[in-house]
C-alpha cells in the first residue's frame, strides 16, 4: 500500500528539513506533503528545498485544518502524520509506525517518545493519546467530521473516533526522539500563551464542544 507523509508546520524552519529527510530516506513513502500553516519564517522554502510538496495556507488555520488540507492533497491509502518540530527522527521510527498497518495488524499506530528528553518523555507517558506521530488509514481521517475544525485537539478527535469505532490501535515506542517545546521556539511568554491555547482547544474537544472556525 502507498504511504503519504503529511507534516503540518507553523514557523518550523529549524527542524522541518530534518523531518523531511528522515521521511525521504524511508522506503515505501510515495508522497511527502508539508502544509505551511501561515508561517512567517522560511519553513516553506526549506521544506521545498528538502524535497517536500508544499501547500501554503495564507493564514494560520490550526493543526486540524492543516492536516485536513494535506489529506485532500494526498492520494495514498495510508497517511503518516509527523510533527515538524521533531528532533532525532530516523527511518527506523517511521518503519515502526508503518509496519502494523502495512501488515494489516492495526488501523492506527501512535508513537510515544521514550529514552529522549525527560520533559517530552513524561508528557507522552501521561497523555499518549495526544501524540502527533501517527500512521492511520486514509478512510479514517476522511470519516472524522470535525477534523478541519479541531485545531490542536486533532489528536483527541482521532483517539476518540478510534475508541468509538473499536479500531485496532497500537502504541509504538519511539526511542531517543523528542521535540522542541513551544517556550523554546517562541520565548517564554509567547510560548506559554501558545501552550495554553493548545490545552484549551484540547479541553474543549474532550468536553465535546465544537471549536469555532480558526
């Protein structure tokens, strides 16, 4: 089965190129799509240079809308979702996420960091259902009606749908991988504000509140 990688990205010029290169070095990947979610830095230029197809959104629409845009552009049966701010991503991680789907043992896999940075390891250990590293059948993403409006609650929507539909979900340990925290990317004040926005959208989705258009 064909595999498309979708990478939603907002101001990730520092790391997006490395994520793309790891995907390019992984066998069986037919498409790499970066959805540039209104970035004001060089994210789009670096992603294109690294070999990805770039879709530019004129304004920041949120993670759910970016992923939905990528799904519409992809043609593969399996979608691999990767965050653009990953550190230490290797083809072996991608292989581990994809194999259960390629062997039809799972409908979705969720990557959980381990043996990396303590702060990101702990976060994923406590809330693995929030991980953005997932391989999932395309038909599942297309069936989630609130995907585009889910914002940072996109992973919540995916996990909730999987539970409702009794999908086969595997949690895959991803060793020695982490990601750059929002406070490190944007500074303490702006990063904290972005984190609170993310948590608020997640809480609303958990409570079943439909988010307004981004």
